């Protein structure tokens, strides 16, 4: 008769939060797998590491790494800071164990604080404005002719003799 193996996932920093401009500089979200009340070994986690999957309910990317016997999730921008979701971000992580029917999952939320409008959107709007002004200037320089239609340049050569 076999014994029951209970696999679970423990969130080490449940109150993780960051502002959007510091998102990629923050510490990782650390999750530790637990088997029958004891932390999983590094070797066991390496064996099942490829079975780990996660889902995010908003526009935030995460990068996953193994650190000893823990799983680290590093938050990253969704393309750019301006397209990354803010507020409470829900995550769902699931992992299969080495043995049949050995499965664990965890749902948790992290908080990403937004920035004031001008601090977040000011730099890209300023860059767009400067590019538009430069384009308008270039178009005006090319469009406006140097000389009016029908004008010409004539050169007169005159010799002055004195004597």
C-alpha cells in the first residue's frame, strides 16, 4: 500500500508590490514547492522545472528562473512601460510532480502602482512632438522653392579700364 504525497506551492513574498517605473529593478516573486510539509530539494525541482506553467490575467510579462529549491518570477514590461497593466495583477502558477497525480497550483496577486500621467506619458509625447516639428520643418524646406517661378539669374561681366 502506497503513501499519499502532497505537493503544494508556498508564496514567500505575498505582499510583493512595485511602481511601474521600477518594475524591472524589483526583487523577484519567490515560490517554494513543498512536499509533505518539507521544502523540495534542488534536484527534485530541476527534474520537474519544465512542467511549471503560469498565467497572468493582464498585460505584464514574467520571466521564470530556478534559484536552488525555489522558483523566481521576475516581472517585465509588456513591450514598453506604457503598455504594461497596473493595479492588482492576478497570477496562476501550476506544477506537476514526478509521480502520477502529483499536482500543485497557486493563485496570488501582486500590486503594480501606476505613475502620474505627465511622469508616465510626458517623455514619449515630447519625443513625438519633436519628431513632428522636425518633419514639418524638413517638408517646408523641401516644398518651398528657392526662387519664384519664372525668375532667373543673370551675370554681367563688365570691364573697367582706367587710364
